[in-house]
């Protein structure tokens, strides 16, 4: 017997195919929040006309838009100036996406200058590169003033033309749900809600499931999906599945839309190994899925998440709505 050496080929780390891009101040704040929280197998990037805002963020990948046009001083609440800045930086944006990225989240607060003006340009570039492009944007609180809201709605309409799917977070809806928050914490809640949306979708792809959902499944739901809505709900104790579904159906990300009017739906169920789903609970999931019309495409998956302990988590993602379904449009 000879001592043959058997070669082992250790695979290199898989490339991260999902990129989350924060555009402008609001988008940058949200992505900085996500970066600190951490999302499995996702890369982060900031794009801003304001060099000072970029410098204070811990996110390592940063792109200053329109160095010549804005000189790092911001867009001055003028979306058209931010559009010009993004157009000046087209080659750098393309280069940033040309790293194996297959899906990009463009996050922005609508109503200001950079997010409103530059986010649609960045989304357009990504979609032209055949990257699955998802916008997640916020609409201002009413107390921020009517001019800002009008500017925000114009931004929503523009970015909707250049993404596969668009999730809109209406900050005023958050105010209604979380009325007792301080103003500072209300803005933080908007960042958190945006972060939960991106994290929930991304981890459907990056985390392996018992009944696995992958990038192709998510692409099926989101590709040319129009305005999207989603909800994440938790349930514990007796009837925890029913509680989780009910919680998901009252999410601020549904924007008061009826999920049963969607064209495509993804449902993902997560639970802890120590508190696995029972067959009768699976029947509850099945009964819920049967409520959708026969022409609605429903994809579902199941995954282990040991951070949930005794809870069950249900994420619903639905597409097929139009811009007219966005509050205020």
C-alpha cells in the first residue's frame, strides 16, 4: 500500500451576488444601519453627492457622485442637480456593479435632492446591466411639508420606471402605527423598517432552507413585478401560525393594499430547530395559500432560524401592483 496523497480542492468563498446601495442621506442612513446589524452574504455601498456624509459612515464601499458638478457639497435639495451628478458618475457606477452582482437593492429617502434625483439613474444603470433591481424608498412624514412630499412622489414615479420591483415605505403610516415614538426614534423606525425589508428578501436567497428558496425563485416573483408589498409577522404559543400570518398582514409595508389582489406571491416560513413546525401548523399555511386566486403564482419555502426560539416567522412578498397603489399617487 502506498501513501498516496489525495488532493482536496477547497472551494473559494462564493461571490456575494447581492448588493445593497444607499443613495443620499436617507438611503445612506438606512444602509449604515443595515451594515451595523449585518446581513448574511450581502455587500453594501453608499452613493452620495455629500462627501462629508460619506466620510462619517463605517460602510467601506463609497462613491461620491458628481465630483465636478457638486464638489462634494451635496445637491442642495435639487433632484435635477443630483441627476446630473449621477450621470457624471455613470462609468464608476457601472464598475461598482460589474463584480458579479446579480441583485441590487437601491434604497433612498424620497423628497430630498440626492435620493430623489440620483436613485432612478443608478437603478436604470443596474437594470440595463441585467441585474435584478429592487427599489426600497421612503415617503416623508406629513410634518416634513407638502413641497417635500410632492417632490418625493415625483421621485417614486421616476424610479418605478427603472426597477423590476419597488417597495414604498410611507413614513406617515409608521407614525400612525407607532404614535408614541419621539421624532428622532420615528426616523430611526423608518430606517429599521427599510432594513427589515431588504434583510428579509436577501436572506431568503442567502440562507439555506428545508424547503429551499433561491435566487431564481426570488427573480420569478420580482422580475418586472411593478410595485411590491411585503409583510413580516411573528407568532408564539397557541395558534402561532395564525398569529404570524395576521401580524404579517398588518405590516406597514403593505400600505393598506390587499395582498390577495397581487399577481405573484412568495411565502417563507422560519422556525427554530428546537420548536419545529407540526403538520397541523403546515395545514394552516396550506389553508392560507389556498385563499389566493388560481391565477396567482404562489411560491413557498421553509427555513431554520435558531434565533427565533419558540416563535415562528412568516415573510410575505407580493408583486403585480401599480404606482397608483402607492399612497398619495
